[in-house]
């Protein structure tokens, strides 16, 4: 499917996929290596008060 074939509000259902904390850390380390995703202790000192996952993982 090409980008221009999508419409606003279009929904696709797929099989579920369970991500572990290790999966999220590995993904963040490769694609979004910021402290708030990778360093729990440092993240606790930031505005979120805990580590956070990259926004595109939901």
C-alpha cells in the first residue's frame, strides 16, 4: 500500500505482539538513544520521574 492510498482515520487491525522491556530498550538504543529511554536512574531525576518509551511505541 502506498502513502497516498491511506485516508485520515483509517484503521488496520493486526495480530497482537507482546513487547518486553528488553525489546523496548533494544529498540530505543538503536533508534532513539536518549537518557530518558535508556537510563532509569537518570530518568527519575528528570521531569517524567521514570524512564519513558519512545512515543512511537504504543
